[in-house]
C-alpha cells in the first residue's frame, strides 16, 4: 500500500523528530531519571495513547479531505514538503548558535502520575498538531485508501518512538548531559537539517511527477 522508499523516508523523519529532545522525550527522560525506568515507560506509553488521538483525527480528517478535495490535499502535501525543508534550514541555522543554548537545561518536570501526564503532554503539545497536518500528507497517496496508509504510518511512528524512548530511558542522565553539549548539538542539528532537506527534495520531485 505504501512504497518501501516512502516508508523509509517517513521512518527517518519521524525518528529524527523523536531523537531531538523536545518536551515529550524530555518528560520521559525526567520520569526515568527521578522515578526510575518504570515511570519512564509509563510516561512513554501514555504519550502513545495521546498520539493515538491525533492519529485518529488525521485518519478521519485527511481521508475526508483527500476524497472531497484531492487538489487541496495535494497542495497540503506540497506545503508539508516546504515545512520539512524549513525545519531543515532552521536546524542548520540553529547549529551556528548552539553554544548560546549551552547550560540551559531542558524542562524535565517529574510527576507522580507518569502515564496520565504522558497522555496530557502528547495531546497538549502543539507540535503534535503541526506534525499531523504538515508532515503526514507528503507521505500519503490520495489515490489510495488514506486511512489505511495513516494506520501504517502510525505503526511505524509508534515503533520508532518506542525504540528511541527506550534509548532515552536507558541512557538517562548520561544522554541528557550529552544532548546539552553545544558541540554535540551542532552536529546533530546539521545532520538532521541535511536529512530533512534531502527528503523534502525527494518528495517534491515525486509530487511533481504526479498529476496535480
């Protein structure tokens, strides 16, 4: 249903977005550091439940949009490509100022209710909505069953998130210190930036090869 190259590109995108220590993964790490691995896993699984809500909305909303307004869906996909490229340029630009962020510890608020708060973190994170609206459409073929394609993408994203979440839980404080070093962030930002731009170009070429 979804080509191998498309799945691989999506896996790279979703994995790199999870690797970057945003609010969600830092919350997971915080639970693992202060309350142990079990709390870290509880937070991680709670977030997957929260993400499921967003995926369900994406399957219903994007599926309806693709059926009713195929041109609008195609334009949304192109906008998603532009967003990916912008993320890439933003990451590269940020790499030249990574030293300015050194010493600013990310938020790792600890909680006694890791699973419940994990759900709230996923649903309340505005990046979740941007992720669904901007990043998903470029990887979906509107001429096929959109909901089924989103189910496949959701499974891929779930597996990637669990694997990377496990790394954060296992690494704990060591990974936290590593990710806060300016030198490390420089190369991570540049690598992610290049990957996003290359994937955006590849998807755009593919979209331009189809009839709008």
